[in-house]
C-alpha cells in the first residue's frame, strides 16, 4: 500500500534535495528552508507557505494569482503567503521556493 505524504513532507523532501538547503524549526514556530543564512521560504504546518520576493517578482506572482499578501504585513510588497490546499498548491510552493533558491545560489 503506497504511503501518502503530507504537504509539508512532500515539500521538505523536494526542497532539501537541492544542494545546500537546510531545513528546520524557525524562531516563531515555522519550518524554515535556508541556503546559508538566506531563507528561501517557510511553512506553517501543512496549510500555508510564506516567502519574500523582490518587488517585481512579487507583483508578477500576485498578478498571476499565485500569492497573497503576507498576513503579518498587509499592504506590503515583498512578503507573500500561499495557502496549501491541493497538490497543485504543493507543486507551486515548490516552484516558488525554487525561484528563491536560484536567486540565493546566484548571489552566493
């Protein structure tokens, strides 16, 4: 019988397979993914992902309906939130983590 992974387990398995990514509990109860000292995103259980993006990337993702404002920073461009409800959401959270991962690796 196949084992079903939770969204957090699926995201963690993929994101931590990328070179240099470390994952673990953050300071505020979140589960954070980092490359060196740069956080590429974090999860709140199996239901929400939070990120920070450059303003132009944030606006494009928002215009495409892929992110919402971060609940702690309403009205601020950069911090972002994504609900996780479906397998498509899991895949998109992974894709957005990859956007930040690629930027972090490029910057060194």
